[in-house]
């Protein structure tokens, strides 16, 4: 389990760079959540953008999930296929709120330790900060595992075609 909301991996594929990006383009859609016509269909696996050298995607979900990872990828050509560099991270908004509440609870811990010595409140704030962070990391790592499985299944399925 990672202690930071970040993970990465490198995949080697026998598919060319163009084939990998083409396969991703077929199962990825740029979604405007205000327009019902752009909502995901059954063949769409990822939301996001696929460019000429890489991609910025996330797994399609039915309901909101704060800890869904943003998958940033870069594909490079090799003589026998391609190398896919993948980074998993929290969306900026989720990262902001995780950092904000961690900072606020740690500040209250310091406040109750040093300015108004009340060690009961300080320990409560510190415990809440730890629980908040550990729960966030648990759910983030769980979603990374799920997104990684979907991505690997997609790559392995396409390699059999």
C-alpha cells in the first residue's frame, strides 16, 4: 500500500505505438457531463483524452468516486513494439481536499498541543487526521488496483486479436 496518492508502472507491449493509442481511442470518450448525448455507452471503458504521444484517462464509473485515479500515460515506440509509462494519481480537486483537511487537522493538533494545552483534543485531532489520510489512501489504492486491472485486461485482450 502506497503512503502517497501516487503510483506508476511501465508496460512493454508487442503492439506498435499507433496500435496502442488506436485501441485506447476506440474505448475512450471525452465526456461532457452536462450533455446526455456524450454519456458512456457499453463499449466505452475510459473517459478522457488520447493524444499522439500519450493519454489522460480515468475509468468509467456509474456513480461519483472521490478517489478514482487519473491515469496519465505516455507511449514510446521501440523496434519490437512499444513501452507504456503509466502514472496513477488523484484528481487535483480530490488532492486539494485531502491536503486541506490534513493541514487543518494537523494545525488543530498543534494548536491544542502548544497554544492551549489540551492533550485530549490534540489527540482527537491527530487521530482524525491519521484516520482521514489512511482511509483516503486505502480507497485510492483500491481504485488504482481496479483501474489497473481494467487497463491490463484491455491490453491483454487486444494483444490476442
